[in-house]
C-alpha cells in the first residue's frame, strides 16, 4: 500500500471510530433516532449550500496548481515582510517547548484531530430538526475555502520551516514521513497566509459556542481541539503567527457572513411563502 493510501486509510478508520463515539455521547440516541427517518429530507434542505461547497472544493482541487503558478508569477511576496514583523517567534516555540510527547500529540491533532473537528459538526447539526445551523456551517466552510483560495493566489509566501530550516524543523514530517504524502495532495508549500487549519478550526469552535445550548458537551471539546490545532500549526513549524492571526480573522468573518447570507435566504423564502399564501387566499 502506498504511503498516501496508508495515511488516508488510517485517518478514515480512526476518525470514523471517533465520530461514532462522539455521536453517541454528544448528539445522543434520541436525536440520532429522529434523524433516521428524516435524513433524506434534511439533506435535501441543504442541497444548495452543499453544492456551493462542493464547487469550491472542486475548483480548489483542480485549479490549485494553476493558481499557485499565477501566485508565483504575480503574487505579493510577503515572506520577508512576515519574518521582519514577527522574527523568530516560531523558532522560539520549538526551541522552548519541543518534546517527543508534544510532537506526537500535535502531529496527531494536526492530522486526525483536525479531520474529526471539521467532520463532527456535520453529524451534530444534521441531527437538529432545523437545518439553519447546518446551512450556516456549510456556507462558512465555503467562504473559508473560497476567500482563502483568493488570498493564496494574491499572496506568495512560505512558512518558517521553508525560510529558516536551520532553526525551524518540519516536526510533522520527521515524526511521520508518510504524512507528507497526504499534505502534499491538499496543500502547496507557498499557501501559508492565512492558515486554513486555523480558520476552519476557529470556525468550528465559534459555531460550538453559538450552539452550546443544543450541544453543551461539544463546546469544551471543540474549544480544546481547535486551540490544539492552532498551536500545532506553529509548534510543527508549518505556519507563522501572522498566518494564525489571519486565519482567526478569516474564521470570524466567514461565520458572520454565513449568518447574514443564510438568514437573508431564509427571510426571502418565508416572504415568498407568505406571498403565495396571500395569492391563494385571494
């Protein structure tokens, strides 16, 4: 089995098992039982935002290399500016805190924890009778990816492990070289600002806080995992602190816009239904 398939298989198995446990412990049997008979209708209700997210992901997958070339030729080269602003902060993190135990933890979080963190909200919000939260989540994901893709094209920058390899080690790959087979399929070396690992993780954490009434057990888990992912991006030498700050801003902006977009669409739908009802009454 190739390194890529080996890592993907491992991620699918571990994350799948974690989703089953989390679904039982956090979503609960009652909501899961209710989902069984309404799964089709609930999926149908989010078809439009889901189609939008799928389109964004396809554009990213197909056009990533071409857009990377455009970025290399015409993009703003900001690696030097980022380094001038924050200096050796990431190198200091590694020099101060790196231990074998933390490297194992943050490597697992960066790969397995991140995939679980992004996947579980689909299960949790799909189990809610009202699909509005799931629509907001999907739109927020799409905004993260689409805006991030635009910025990656405009900004050409490398991470600390590429600029200062003598001071910053690629700990993720030294811990498990096979992880490189997976990350190389979804990332480009110059796609560092903003950190999408950060933005998507903070997006999930923000939704967890906003929906803590529905899933109080999920909120502390999401906050723990998202914080760990954010720290992992710097601990492993992948992102600058600047990338993390940009990722947090992208997350908060995407969540805000997702509420505006979805709520406006819901209001328009309600207004349309009322218009139809009035017409029928006439």
